[in-house]
């Protein structure tokens, strides 16, 4: 995929739309639908008659090679194939933010990201944020400020917040934090404490 | 010496696990040879299934089973007796009858979740549809039946010589009458329901989010036709409850029955869309409140009637006047009445402040209208009508500091400078206004709760009880209460919850978890300390061998007496014991003769855009009288979260029931709106921290070895939600002069009148 041509909010260039539009090169190499016999002969193996795509990405700093159905989302691949279950599925359609991860340092919704688009990219999940036992400042701030209750939205909130500060330069006011964190729903409504946590962690991170 | 953490800010014991993604929710568990299920749901609201064609799904890759209604392979049974009210009244997938739009009609099981989902889309169903009953206005109204606490849902108390409530109203100087409507609301816990069922012989282990683990497992056993002890339910991390995880829905029995039939573990995860029809909602309802008062605003008559839906499969009995209009204000004439209309709509369930949130919206809006009609300040009006005895029963409260909530809240918020005249504060395109309302929520103490305390030879303790932590902080509460009772630091206490192998725990419902749990933890600690002393005087290698227990004193984890002092860990090591444990007696009811409620006062400021009608909440202060506070940090979060539910109630949340089809119109988070960060200002919450001297038993006088500092608590999961929507609506009135009685207050309801 040609990253230069990606623009707008989905700057990482790994949205489903970009894959379907710009990703046809990959589809041409590994036909999406092919018969069982052909598949055996073809370079790309098939599962259930669907040619699999080989994804080579760095996940939380380690090289990962995984063959996936071209339709598999990054979210399902992380959770079901790579056993990284810290990333949560709250809606599976880009409406809640629970599945937020980083691709090349940018926050993306992994439920709207095809795994196949992440080859050559760095994927970071909540499991990759802490430095061994040392929590990332954002994680630490969420604990200290009680920026969570049930915790289900929390991995997404934290990944979103970290990229908001690191990749997007942070927020200059509480209102800006609120605005820029509004893609992450928290039904427990820890919102005010999430704002406190981000305000604090941002100081440490900057 | 450790100081007690009770009432201070304590980080959640599971905070680290939650911020690192290591906390495992039901859908995160795996099992060898796991198969994956996906449901197909009905597209009519009432009728029968005439055919289900599974052929395409069966031919689809990886598919192991297509179960289709009426399905004979799944063994599911009626739930009877007490547990019957704890689940739906039909056997999922067992008959061809469709009872609501979005009911499970087929289930595909496949090797992978994707295969199951894809194949489910290939199942075709044909129906013989009948017109659904969908209108609470048009369907016959019947009495709602007893309230959740067993009180009658209709009640009339008249002053001597008064013939009827209508007569009492007619005789009042000032009368306010208002009708309120709200649509269906949904719990929307962020974790969609997920179930993993693993059989081992005739034993099944279920991973599922459940607010009341014990009864949930009991109903499950009956559904599966097995003994209660054959079901183990693990519900350690739960992604929000709010009422949707109280009863046994169709999802868990279907997953477990499929796993049994297939001979493999099965995982079923509901989609967000399915959550809207398969896991309950708050009923839509209409309420009419009539208040009669003197010109000074002193109430002479209160009447509160409601009509709500009653789904056919399982229903939460909606009695919105219960614990609101029948409890809040002193009045010589009181009339409450709750009716329902049977509809073909998905099952309903209690949702945060189930009766009280809608009830208080109606009553507290009407009180604001009375304040306007009489010219009495809203705070003054409420203080003037404060009840000192419970209006419906005449009983005193165990603890009530509502007047202090009003006064402190008014002071913190700066209520005094308020203009009662609408539309007096304009700033550019924004109209500003302020409003207030009262919060009230009953405190029920559930019987039968048991806690167990283990003392270990490494000077740590384990406190166990099968309650559930939905994000409430109950695991941390258990640790703090245990630490206070044993006089040791919280870090040395491991709480164990969320597993039916543990002693029966408190239901995580009705704001009752905390006050049902703490006395049992204290009692178990008391018993284990007695056991420790008994061991100290009987064990051979103990320095106190042969002494009398009266010679020993336990203090802060250490036994003292006769010139010796040993920590309990040291003593256990010395006598060669790895640990000892004791359970509490099963918890009972509080002493009779009192009513128990928590109280609060909300104050808020909104701004409404003059041109678009958009409403933003700009300031919010809540003062809550919730008894003893165990963990100020988590308690504040609970109250703040409750208030934000009120913001959703007032401004955002509704699902329309389509009258023709019986379909709930919204089924995603893009069309059912819940508050997001930008909708929420900072929320100022204060807790009075006044221990309730009755609800959890005598408070303790410091004379015992066991610490009693956590007694006197009341739960607080719901009180923030009650009344907060009314405070916002009242502020909108103050800003605009427009009274909206049909929530949510969306801009279309304002824009034509601005
Ligand atoms: S799961 Fe991806 S946005 Fe909700
Ligand atoms: S902490 Fe529960 S949804 Fe955010």
C-alpha cells in the first residue's frame, strides 16, 4: 500500500476502506476466492477455499508472522490468533473505541483495521505498553486517578490517550482532552477521572 | 502501626491488572478444542416460525451444528420455584413461537468465531407473523403488582375526612399536574455478554458476567436439568452490569446446552446489536404527577401514577413512585398507582435506579414546577416538605441527613445567587440556567450472605465471598473491610470474589453489595480471631499452651498476653499450621422498625444554545448521604458515574419501539447515544460519611479485638443516577423557560420555542 496517498483522520492508512481501495495489489497476488485444488497449487495456502494472507508485523516489539483470512480484522487476529486479549471488542463496528491499538504509533480502531494491512508495520497493544513491571505513566495515572471502573474500556482509553499525547502532541486544556478522547466510550462513566489521569500523565510524558 | 484505610482513597486492588490488559473477562478465557457459537435472531415480534433452512450454513466451512427452533437436540428445562423469577419464562430455541423481535431462533456452532458468524448469516427463517402488541397507550392496563420490596404498587393514604385524592387536590391552593414520558433505555455495559461453557462429565464450569452469582448458577442448574452443585460459575471481571447481568438470559443456557450436546467447550459472544434485545432494557413509561400545596408550597396532596410496558417473557415490575413519591415528602394525602400494559417487546430488567431514576425525574420536575408556581425557592420548598417519618409506613429512618445535603450542596454550588426567572443569564449564543433535585434510593439488606476469612502463616489474609465486582470496586471494598477488621494493611489482604465455589456472596444489585458484605466480613474476622486464640492456648508448640483465651488480646495482627507477643503468621508458623479460616454466620435482615434509604441533593448548571437548542451540562455538584464510606476513591467514581447516567437519561438516551413491527429502532452505539467524554463536565461529589447505626447492625464501641470501622456503610451504586436527570431538566427550564417532560431533552424539543 502506498502510504503517501493516505490522508485525513485515518492517517495510518490501515483502515478497511483503504485496504479495499488501495490494497488490490495484495488481492491480485493472492486471489480472494479460489477453488480448493487451485489453492493447493498456488503459492498462498487456502483455508476453507479462501486464500490466506501472510502478515509480517512487529507486535509489541517482536516480529510476528501469521497467516490470516484477508477479511480478518486486526482485533480478531490479536485476540483469537495471537492470544493478546487485552484489546477488547465492545461493538466490532468502530463505535466504541474499546479496541484501540497503535499502528506505527498512531491510534487506530483494530475492529476496523484489516490484519492484512499491517505487514511491515509496528502494532502496539495494551500488553506492550509497560516496561516490564514498570507501568507506562498513562497506566500509572489511570490507576492513581481511578480512571476506570469495570476496566473493559480501559485498554482502549489508555492506548487512545497515549497516542493522543505521543503522536498528536497532547492537549492544551481539559476541554481538548475531553474532545479528543470522545471516541472512547466508558459506560461506567469514569470520564472526569480519565481527564485527570491524562492531564497528569501528559506532564510526565512530554 | 497501620492506620485503617476505611474512608480514605484506596487504589483498586485490580487496577494494575485492568490497565495492563491482564484482567480476564468472560470472553477472554480459552479452552482446548473450543467451538464458537453465533446466534440468529428473529425479525418479527410475534408469531411462529414456519421453517428454518440450515442447509447453506451447514455446508459452510467449519460449521459443526446449526441448532434451529424448535430444536430437539438441546436439553433445556423449565425453571421452577423461586428461581423462576430469575430467568425468562420460555425455553430458548425449544419452540417455534416468536415472542419478541430479536429473539434467538437459531444458533450456529463452528470451529472459529468468524465461521460461526458467517454461517449464521446464511440461515434463512420464514415466519407466520401476527400483529404485535406495541402501544402502552392502547393496550389494556393492569395493576403492576407488588414492588420489588414486596410493598403494594398502589396505595392511598388520606387525611381524616378527605374523601379522595382528587378531593384533596381540589382543596389545595396550588395544584401542579404534569405528564412525563420516556422511551426504552439500555444498560449498554461495554462488555457484550460472553459465555464459555466447559463440561467435565456432568459438571459444568461457566464463565459469564453475573451480578448475583449464586442464584444465577442455581437457575442455570435447573435450566440444564442438573444439580446445583454441578454448576460452577466464574465471574471475576465483568465489563459493567447496571442491571443487565442480574437474571439468566437465553445466552448462557444455549452455550452450555450446545457444549453438552457437542461434547466440546463452547463460547458464545453476543454482538452489540444482539445485546439490545437479548439482555434486557428499562421499560418505557408514562407518568402523571399531581401535587397540591398551600401558597407557601407546603404539600397537601401527592399523586403519582404510571403506565409502563410489561414484556411477556420476563419483566421488571416498573413502580416508579416506589421509594420516590411514597417516601420523599411529608404529605397528609398520598396516592401512588402503577399500571402495566402487556407488550410483545424484548424482556425488561432493572436498570440503574430502576424505579427511582424515572420516578424521581417525574416527581422532582413536578416539585420544580411547584416551586415556580408558588415562587418558593426550590431548596426551601424541599426543606419545607421534608419527611421525618416515612410517609407510606410512618416508620423512622435508620439514618437521614438529607437537609445537610441540601445545605452543603447549595453552598458548594453557589445556589444563593440564582435568579428564579428563566432566561435571565445570557452569554453570547448561550442561555445559562441552574436547577436542583433530590436523590433517594432504598437500602435493602439481603439475607444469607457469608464471608470467610483465612489467616495465613505469612501474615497475610484472604477474604472470600461470592459477590461480583462490576466495576463497583467491591473486591477492593472486601479487602479494605477485611484489613480494618483484622487491623492489618490492605496490601496484606487478598480478596476473593466472583466464583460460586466461594461462600455465598452479596448480590451486586440494588446498591446493596457493600452493606450486605461488610458486616459478614467483620463477623468472619471476629470468628477467625477467636479461633486463633483457641489455637494459641491448645497447640503444643504455642507459647500460650495451657493458658486461658481470656489472657490473650488480639490487636493489629498481633496476639499479646502473658508477656508474649506474636503476629498471627508467626504463631501459625510456630505451631506448624499453614493457615486457619472461619466463616461468618449467614447475614440476616436489619432490626425491624426502620426504613433505610440513602439520600442526596444534585445541583447543576446548563447552557442551552439559543440558535440550535443544544444543551450542555457545565457544572454539577452532588452531595450524598450514603452512610459510612469504605473507599472514598471508588465511591466517588461510582457517584460520578451515576450522575453521568443521569446526563444520558436527561439529554441522550432513548430507543423507540416501532409500533408496526415491534422492533426496537436502535441497535448500535451510533444510534443509541450514551454520554461520551465531551458531554461531561467535572463533577463535584461530596459524601457526608455518616455511618448508618442500624442497617449493618450495631456500629461497635471499640471494645472488641476485631475492627468494626467498616460497619455503617450503605451501597451507593445508584443514588447518583436518581434525580440527576431532573436537576438537568430543571436547569434547562431555568435557562430557557421551556419545560420538557419527555426525555431525553433533545434540541428538536427546544428549538421551536427558543
Ligand atoms: S470494538 Fe472497535 S470501536 Fe468498538
Ligand atoms: S471502566 Fe467500565 S466502561 Fe469504562
